[in-house]
C-alpha cells in the first residue's frame, strides 16, 4: 500500500508533464522531410500543408527534400531522428512496399516509425487507347484468358504500385498479362496511344486530360471509391476484380513519439486537410481526401495492414529493385 501511494503520485506527475509538453508543442520550427525530389506530388502537398500547419500550430514547418534510393534515404534519416515531434516525414505508398523490394533496408516501416496521419488516398487508373477493342475490365479478362500473351500493361516501373496492381489483377482474375515497365507515365504514353502496350495502370492526373479529350478510355480505378473527376469510371471491385488497396500520402515521425504530441499533430493535419483549398489541391493532383479522417491509432492499424498487403503482392510477383 505504501508503495502504491508513492507510485501513483509519481505517475500522475509524469502524465501531467507529458500533457504539458503536448500543449506547448511545437515551441520551435518543425522539419518535414519529403523523401522525393521537389516538384512531385508529395512535395506539392507537403508545401501547401506546411503553410496551413504553421497557421494552426504557430510554428514554421520547413519542407526538406531528402531524395534518393526510392525514398529510402529520407526515410532512414527520419527513423534515426529524435522522437520529439520536430522531425516528421510526408511520404507515399512505396514506403510500405520497400521491405518486400529491397534486400537491405536501413529501417522497418512498422517498427521504426510513428504513424501520425493519413493525408490523402492516391488511386490509379486502368486505361487503354480510345479505339481499343477493350471496353471494360471484363473484356480485358476475356482477352487475356483467350490468349495469355494478348495483354501487356504499362506501369511506372518494377515494384511500383501500378506494377503490383497489375500483378494482383492477374492473380485474382486468373489471367496472364505481360508487364512493361517505364520511367513514369509520360514515358509510357507513346506506346499506350500507339497500341504497343494494350493497357496502362497509371496515375489519374496524367491520364484524365487524355480521357476527357477522347484519346484514352478508362476501364477502372483502384481504391474503394470512384473519383469525382471521372465519376463514370468503376472501381476495380465494381468491375469484378475485388482489390481495393490504394496508394496514399501520409505523415510519420520516428518511433517512440509522445502519444499526446502525435494526437495533437493528427488533429492539426486532419483539420488542415479538410480545408476547401486542400481538397481542391488533392483533386487537381488526382488524389482524394480521406473521409472520415482517421485518428493516429486508426491510421497505425491501417498502415500495418497496408504493409502486409503490399508486401504479399510484391513477394508473389517476384519484383525486386536490387
């Protein structure tokens, strides 16, 4: 009993100190690492979000582009930072795929990071040229079942989310398709438009103008919901292939962050991403707002599942970048 009387006040004091730190956080500028080059989708979202976080939390959020090794250099630098909330990272879905692709990785996405907030979902489009005989996913599946070499598909590259979506489509539909990797959507377009590849699994922002101009036809979109940009395009699940895992942008910090600071950041990020200008920015970049926005704990659970799902798909595909 005497021991309990001594422990309980100490515990209460420790909790009060933690709460006090969270209430005064941040008290100095925060570094927001983007592990990709400036000018990309993640960077654009990070810079606009940083402006609003400054307004919400009263401190400058400095975007630091630390690119290289498919985002792994920047991620490793964050993993090795102090878990005080002053070094954060905004990254994308390849972060969850990295353990399955790289034989030697300087971090574990689940063990070495604190998931803070999911910022946006990033769907992909399955597209074909406008005069293609493929008018639906059902047509694609039928053609592939008739001739296993009939369907080739373009992606961003080996081990990328589009590549893994294609491999998952193959497995779920029981078909064969030939993967043709390119260095980005723009590099794939000439072969896609000329029919050198039958379909592309590519980003929404690059494909939408070509779809609306009548040069490409969209067969499906990844993720659990349709996009307001192309409301008539069904999801893969609606088109008969039950796969709704989608890309994302999300904020992380080093493992061991104070839960109260993590919760404060999560609330601020969710508030910022609900602003009309942020929703418009996401939509213009082919991304979608996350509704309802998850708590830090909810995102941590979803992220852990995401690492498992993408990892299983990547390993089954045999994809590797080393």
